[in-house]
C-alpha cells in the first residue's frame, strides 16, 4: 500500500502573504493542526502549524497583520505518493511530527497524517 492510497487529497493551503489570523481560522474550521504553504503555482515553500502561530498571539496587533512567511517553517519534511505507508510512518517518527505534505513534481497533491497511518494499520491488521 502506498501513500496515494491513504492520503487526504482534499488539501487546504495558504500562501506566504496570507495572515496568521486567516490561517488559524482555516485550521480551526477544518480541524487541522497545520497547513502547507504554497506559491502561486502550488509549489511547496513551507509549512505552518498552530504552534508557529501561537508564538505571535502574545504580541498585540501583530497577529492580524503578520504574514504566514514570517512564522512558517521552510525546511519541510515531505513524502511522495508512491512511497509506502511504512516509509511515511518511519519518517513521521524520525522527525517527531504528526503530518507531512505529499509532493509530486514540487506540487502539493495531498497530506498524510499520523491519524491516516494509524487508521490504515487498524483496518489492515
């Protein structure tokens, strides 16, 4: 079984110039902990997680205007759609993260989370 078989293909993304306020609103409404950050061509340029945003909440006024690019991580751990579920699970564990963008030819085509992988193992064992 490969990542493309279990990934979430409905990906919510933000752009570097989007505000942290907008980004957190998307995360909260969609029950997500992080979002890939992409350019106009939907090429991955970073990732933003709630912890990145929470750092800015303590600075009054900053949260509403701060762009995603100020808070995002640029060193993103990714997975390709043809990789196995086991490979993705090992990568999540190695980097101590809960999800990764699925990237093909530099573009985000999905997301894989720890929850997706646990669900896979539960349903197949």
